[in-house]
C-alpha cells in the first residue's frame, strides 16, 4: 500500500543502517507515501538503525482516507517492542492533498523506539474526509491502537501546515489521540495558518496524559476537545490557551525547573488549573491542594521551581481557589445586594454605587442562591444638627405639659436625624 515501505524483518542477523533516500516522489498510493515501521525489526535482538529521507514529495497519498504522506508506525500494534532499537530516523519533505493526515505517528514505545526527527510541510490534508475527525487532521499522534500496553512517543517535529482550499477542510492542525496509553517525549514546533473546521490548532481527544512541549508560531496555543474534558490530560508548551471548558493539570514542576509557562483563557467560562499528584505551589499563602481558577480572559505566567509552581505574574487577580470542590469566600463588586447566583458564607460584595450615609457593602451570612446578606460599614456618616433641651425638668409627678415637652423634643430629634440621613423615614 505504501510508496516506500521501510519495514525490515525480525531475524537477529539482519541490519538496516546508513540508509539515505534523496528526493523521492510518491503519488496516489492507497497507503502512506513513506512508511517507517521498526517494531518487528527488534523481535529477536537489540539493533541499531540510521535512516535519512530528504526532500520527499508526497502527492495524493493515503487514498484509503486513513493514511497520508508519512507514517511512523510500530508494527504489531497489540504487543510491546521486544528489544531496543537504537539510533535515529530523519525525515524532511512536503505532503500535498493527503487522503488522510499528512503525518501519523503511533505505537512507538519511547523506551525502545529510535528518535524521529521530522521536518514536514503539509498542505490540504484529509481530502477523502473520513468520518473520523482525526483522519482529517494534518498531524495525528495516536497513543495506542487496540490493546497496546506501552506509551507512544519519541517524536521531534518541525511542521508547517496550510489549507489553501476556499473552504478549509482540515479538521485541526495537530490531533493528539490517546485513548489507551500516554503520549510522551514529544516536542513540536508548528507554523500553522489555523484554517481549521474545528477552529483551534490543537485538539486532544484523550483519557491519558500528553507529556511534551508544543509551541505554535505567531499565535497562542489553543486546545480544544471533541469529547468530555478530563483533568488527567497534561498539555505543556510555551503558550497555552484553554478552550471548550477544558481543565488543565500542570506537569510535575520538578521535571521543568527553571521553565516558564504562559496560560491564557480565551473562553467565556472559568477554567481550573490543577496540580499533579504530589506537586505543590511555591507560595506560602496558598494551600497546596487547591486549584487556581482562571477567570475569563485571564493570563498567567507560571515558573517551575524546586519548591513547586510559582505564580510569576497575571493580568487579573487570582480571585479564589477551589478546595475539594468547595469554594472559599471571595470578594466581588456589585451595584446592589446580590439577587441571583450561588454564594457561600463569608463572601463580601462591595457597593459600587455607595453614597454618603450608605453601607460600603454586604456580607453573606448564610450561603445559598443568592444567600442571606447583611450590610456593613457606612460611608461618611452624617451628624444631626444640634438640638437644644426644650423640656423642663420634671417634678416628682409628671404633669401633662412636662410629658408633652418631652415628646416634642423627641420628635425634633427624629426630624434632625432624618435630615442627616442617620434615620430612615
């Protein structure tokens, strides 16, 4: 099915080293233009490999709709690599009008597979428009097929991706699909025009971790998902924008000491930034089990230190943390006592329309929707005008005139207090 199939056999004495393929052209293959599959190669013994493919041109390969210009595949899919394959595979090329993804990488055990260095240009992928969205994406990294019991990885990628069609048909530039196992040891640098039908350059359809470094040129990295979000998914890159209600779990800070990580929320919903199990915040004012809640349009810069993740800067106040699903009290600013929304005991709302003599704000005394609120503080409390004593000192028994004079004085005092705004009408 492939135009060029590099698939050495398994015998211990067989070797493939120093292979150099210069400027091949593959066209209209039902499978990949170039397929590199080395899993069977090491079934009987540990071996070395040195493969270089330069200036490959792929035109309309992947006519079956599930393959394209380059396939990096571990033979077998359902069993582990028996021995280690040392070495490196280098590839450079351009892929045009691929039936499926321009590049697919799957079933590469990072502990046994060689390193793949790929420099690729992909234009107008997914021409066969397979029903599965990942086959319509420019690059598909597949974390296992069937019942594999090892992760997928060992890919260093420099990619340029374009969709020149009047209506873009590329589903997404990068599709991370790891339904069975983790994807790890992956570094990607992507120059993309972001003309995708999904609207984001990276999609993670996952139930397991993605551990790597993904950087997009000239745009923040946006992450979308086609399935329900899972907090077990880890994304790591220089710039990350969270979309479609995806929570984010930071990788262990100890693995990235000294690195800074920018996260932004371009969506209209809050996002939870979580710690990996066993990690902590480098912040004496926080509780290490808490999550940062990223507000709408908020940006954070985090730095990995030997004491945990440090919040370096943000364009918005980190309003609150979630702890075990229960929100601690927070401070908000409104024009009146809350009449909707869910609030917790201790929440404080400052009055944006405060005037002299009115309360500074309100505090929630009983949580609920909207809860029970009481005012606190008074701005510039007015003093009532001076009131002279007009009532005469009473004798041993009160006369009618003495009682009347006391009542007159009380009425005068109440009038002055109302005028001063101390006493409501």
